[in-house]
């Protein structure tokens, strides 16, 4: 019974092949190495994706604040105009009333 064991490694993965000569049976055991480069790349991609998503959320919130300020400014302008118009109408009514009513003696 002859038994041949061959081990190969590429720096990341290890493979062990055991061959027996009597029955022609071959066993292959594949061990895993670190896989560190692939894991690091996945982590970097995840961090970059989170940074992009955070940027878009922050930018959307900033644009919402700008819109809110614009609407508030427009409402304030309308309120000021309405107040000014009401004052003008009141003054005109007073002048019209003075013109119609005879002066008191």
C-alpha cells in the first residue's frame, strides 16, 4: 500500500492531496488561507458606500433647510405686503370719510 501526500500552497490557499495506490482512491483536503486582501477590499467598498450614502442624506437635509428658509421668507414678505396694504386701505377710508362728512361747527 503506497501512500503519496502532496501539499501545495499559493500563499493564500493550501491544498493537500493524499493518494493511495491500492484502490485508486484520492482524497483532496483544501484548507483556506487568510483571504485577507479580499476581506479588506470588501470592507473598503462598504465604507465608501456608507460615505456616499451619508453625503447624499446630508445634502438632502441641507436642501430641505434652504427650501424651508425660502418659503418662510416668502410668507414673511406676503405678510408685510398685506399689512402695508391694509394700512393703505385704512388711510384711504379715513380720507374718504373725511371728504364726505361735513366738518363739525
